[in-house]
C-alpha cells in the first residue's frame, strides 16, 4: 500500500526535478561544479562542493530534504551517451 | 518528464534496508539491461556504500567511458505515478549500485559526477513506448 504522503512527496520531487532540468543552464552560470539541491519548486536552492556536504546541509535546513531534486551542476556541458 | 534526455521519477523502496519511498530521478536507458544507481544516489538513500563496496562485485559494467563495478541491492520496489496520479508499482529482484573507477584527474571526476541513475530494460520491457512531441509515454 502506497501512502498518500509518499505520492505527494514524489509529485513535489518531480516538480523540483523539472525545475532543475529547465534551469540547468542558469545554474551552470551561477553554481558551476557544485552539487545543488532544488527545493520548494525552485524557491530554495542549496549548494555545496560535495554530495556529503550537501546532504549535511539539507539535514540541517528546514526544507523537506527527501523532496529536493539533487544534481551535480557541471561547468562543462557533457553529452551523455548511454 | 520533458528535457534533453528522457527522465522519469519514482519512489524507491527497499524494506530490509529501511528505505521507504525516497524519490529518485532516472534516465530511461534502453541500452542498459539493469536498473542502476550511482554511488551519490545510494548515499542519498542512506546506503552505507563503504560497506556495500567491501564485498565482491556482482557485475562488470561497460560503457562508452570505460567500465565500473556493480553491487547488488535485493528486493527493490519502484513506484511511479501515472498521468492521472495513480501509483504504479514495479518489483525488481535486484538493482545495481555502480562503483566507478578512481578518476585520473579533476576533469574526469566532474564528468563522472554527471552520470545519472538509469532505468534499464528490466523495467522498460514491461511497457510499450509512445513518443509525442518530445515526451515519452510508457504504457502497459
């Protein structure tokens, strides 16, 4: 059984992920080579030089950490061939 | 999900590790047999990667950029949300966590950091595809 709260969390995460993907070029200019967490639909953006530090920052913040979309924002644009 | 690549989000469950519905973004990768997590995501899920990687790798992973080792997480459930918000659950016997080789330099490290989590054919082949204006729809 999937809890309603979990589905709400997934929806919030999906919105944050969409914002992150759509704003990647802007983030690349502002926060190059940083780990970035996008929360609350892009209203709050946290960053750190490593994943461990970002997770620590998220834990200490007031945001709902599990719903935040996290990515490494590389200065260079890489084409993914998978 | 709209973007350059095709991504999908899902809740990740692994009951015996106490992971209960943490959202993950996956790149839909028809060239990949197994659903695979990066080390960074494994950490975000609360997995002790040092402990996981201390065992023997169960898979050698090969890609354009080189090779990696794969370590298994067993009995995984992924829950997607369909277009009307109904949960769709997929059970997987195993999901792999990638342990990438040590980068040769800082540039290689950064290139490795952008490698995404991958939804593989173990999930994708349960669906049929439909592409429409830059969006992909998975249909049962």
